[in-house]
C-alpha cells in the first residue's frame, strides 16, 4: 500500500479541511476534533466538488411529545459538508446523505503517524 503525505495534524485545525490531489483524484480531508476523514471530491448526485462546499452543523427540527414542530436547531454532534452545486448534504464522519444512507461519499483511508496525516493511494 502506498501512503501519500497530506499535511501535519497541526496544520489542519479542528473543523477544518484540505483538498488535495492524490493519484489524479481530488480528495477532501476533514478534521473533526482529533479524528480525520477523507472523501473523494465528487458528489454522488451529479459529480460536483462536494468537499469544497460549506461546512455546517446539521439542521434538526425540534419535535414535541405531541408530534408538533417547534422550530429548528443546529445539531451538537453532526457536522455536514454541503455540495455547492445542488445543496446535497453529507455527514463528515460517515459520508452519508442525511436523507438516505445508500447515497454516500466515496471514502479514502487516512493514517496518522505522530503529527503526520497520510492517505492511501
């Protein structure tokens, strides 16, 4: 397996991302806390540059016990990246679309060694 150096962990702040060219493909590397995730920069909907989209907390509807809606809030635990072409949202940790787990980003393996972040080629 060939590992390609991406960056130092310290160069990618929590909540940040870096889009790199690896083996002829663009890959987005995201940092959530101390965890790193990598996804091909191609939205499964129409091939848009999903990893270059806006990073936002998932919007959740507040539902009362009587099943009525009481507005919206931002998730404390889920962060999404939004494809700039058509607004498809994907969970940064899982790569899954919020409406269907069968629609997902193609993942890349990330390896951490000390302060170094690598992707498999």
